[in-house]
C-alpha cells in the first residue's frame, strides 16, 4: 500500500484507501456455500468432506469450578477459534476481489481474514473518493448475495498525499 502511494505521488496523483470489516464474519459463513466454493476451486473431495464434518453439529461443554454445564449446540457455523477458520474464511470470500475487479477498473484489493482494503489513485480528491465509493458499493452488493454484511462502524478511509 505504501509503495503504491509512493508510485502515485511520482505520477503526480493522490492515493486513498478504504478499509472495510465484515461483520460477524465467522458465524456468517454458510456451510453449503463454502462447500460449493471449495468444489468450484477444485479442492479434493476428502478435504471438502472433512470441512463439512468439522462445521456440522458442533457442541460445546463448559466446566466452571468443577460444575459441568449441559452441552449446547454451537450456533456459529465456523467458530473463530479453530486454527483452520481463517483459511476457510479466505476460501469463502475469495470471489470478493474478483467480483469488484470485474465491475470496476483500476482497482487494488487487499484482504486480511475478515477485513478488505481497497486502494484507489486519482488526480484529485474527488476522483479518489468516487472510486472508493464504487468499490464499497460493489463490495456491499457481493456481501449481501452471501448473507454477509460490512460493519460500517469499523469502516475507515485514509488519503495519502505528499503534502
């Protein structure tokens, strides 16, 4: 991101970034959609069956000061604490950048688990803002189709200017 901002400055442009957080990312995963995505990516059947099994009928049992609390069904399809969860979430959301890239030109997307960052360059502030707004609209459209949403309270924008 910093290198791209420096390159934009060298071209006499500004650079901006929009950071968006997917709300309740891990609990929002739909097992069937994840399996479908894995199939589409050509992931081997054994890995898909293992994933479906790990995400099915999850229960939790708690022991507090020696007292065993009754087992309960875990409502989250993908618990955040599993070591494999970030990888599975990346697979689940892998189409987001492609979706936006197809609809908007000159885009650079960055992902980190449940966060997405869009970088735009332009000759002036209004051009950068328009680009970032279009990236956000397309991202929101993509997420709604997957029954996900972005946490607008965590959305941040930054402008990189040589001044």
